[in-house]
C-alpha cells in the first residue's frame, strides 16, 4: 500500500508539472500573438502666416545713379590774376553769388580809354556836321564844287561810323570788365577750388576754377529690361509714373523718397538689352548727393485688394515636366493641405497670389520639409509670443 501511494504521488507531481508547463506555454504564445499598441504620431511643428488682402503697388525694380541737372565748370573768360576768392570749398551758393575776382585794373583802363575815344570822336562828329551845314549854303550859291560838298558828307558819315565803333568798344570793355567778377550761374554746391589766388589764368583756355552742381532737384538715371518697355509705355499713357528711390548705408535703407519719371530714351541699348529712363526727385534737405548709387522702383500701377503671402511660403513643384507653384495650407482642423497657386508680382518679401488662395487662410512658411497632405500640424508662435490661435 505504501508503494502504491508513493507511485500515485509521483504521478500527481508529474501531472502538475506538465500542467504548469502547458499553462506557461499557452500564456507565452498568447502574449506573443498580441499586437503592440500603436503609437500616435505627434503633430508636426510648423511656422505659418495668414494670407493678407491689401492694395499693392506693381513695380519694376532696378538700380541707378543720382545726377545733377546742372553741372557747371567755372572758367575765366578774361586773362588776369586771381585777386580774391569769395567762397569756401563745399559752400552752397545761390545764382549770382560772387565766386572769384580777376584783377580788373587792365580792363577798367581799357574801358576808360574807349570812353575817352568816344568823347573825342563825338567832338569830331560835331565839327564835321557844322562844316557840312556851312558848305551846304555855299553849294546852293555855287561857291563850292559838288565834289567838295560830297567829301564833307563823307566826313560826317565816317564820324558817325566811328561813334558806333567807339560804342562797340565800350560795350566790349564793359563785358570784359564784368568778366573780372565771376558769379555763380546756378544754385548749387561748390566743389574743391582748383586755382589759388595770385595765379594767372588765361581766357577761355585756362583750368577749371571750381565745379558747381545743382543738388535740388536731382536726376536718377536707371535702366529696365527691353521686355518691360511695352508695360512702361502703357502705364505712361495712363498718367505720370511714380519712382521710389532708396539709398542703402551699412546694409540698411537710410533714405527713401518719391520722384517722377521724366522720359524714356529713344532707343534700346543693343549690347545690354536695356533702355534708359530718367526721373527727378526733390532734395530740399540735401540728404542725397550727386553720384550716389540708388535702388529704384518704377511704380506702374496699384492692384486693389491683392492677396499677399510671405515669399518663403511659396514652393515649386513639377507635374509631367511642367513646373508649378504651390503652398501648404493649414486647415481649420490643423491638417496640412497642398494648394496649387498662380503667383503674381513679388512685393518686397511677399508675393501676390492671383488664384488658389483666399485672404485669411494660413500658409506654412517654415517646416515644409517632410510635410505631407493630411498630416497633423501645429503652428509655432514666434519667440516671445503665444501660439497662434486660428
């Protein structure tokens, strides 16, 4: 009986361990067959901007240089010594302001001589006229010959011609004397004086004494491509065109102002394929300077209620070899959507969207890499601001 009991215990233990192994095996198999829980992909963080609707200037960008409308080299019109200089380098002068004095003594003496000669010749003319009148009576009495009388008439005519010559010499002497006092012919700014007092200058062939440039207003000459010529002419036919110029200093715009387009050149430059245009800008504050480089915008028209988006939002795609523009739009339920657009003119760091987008929609400006249609997105706010709440 004892042996039978021991055997039974062994069987029970054996069955227990086999059962335990089966339970563990089934648990393992069941555990291995269970799918792991899916991990939810977090929304992609992007930067976005709202499409704005506003009036926008349609313009052509170019660059050019500022020029003075009047650029005058002052030279002496008489020969003589420079006695005085009446300005300092860089002075702003008005028309008629005195600049130089050339020694006038020689020309004053020439004028005095011409006036004295006139007085002498006037006296001689009076004498010849009196003689003519006396001999006219004698001719009537046939006391002198006709030939002698004609000689008296010739003397009077010669004296009258001499008087005219004297007056011309006086006028010339006055002109030369006036040339000794050199005044500014224009309003403008003086350059560097080129000749010092005490030097002798030659009439009309000597060195430039000083240069004077008009600085208000100023011209700006610039060029546009030949392909834009028709658009410019069409816009000019509708009215006067505005020009906006900007001067850059240290990488920033230091001075910006508006001008008016004056003319378009009469031919296209064959070597560059461009055409020259000229505008004028007011410079009453003298902030601009002749010769400066300027960025130029020629405003053709104003587009009403244009839809603008940041330029960096626009992407380029390809469909069967044809390039097109598109943007990623953030839908109201924070999903991404690809939208083909028709882009218009670039306005600074924005671009006009003609078709494919409405004002108020949000477009992705950063984070387009790896973004797909229908993906969850979250709009990040700029540093220091709260997250965009659409």
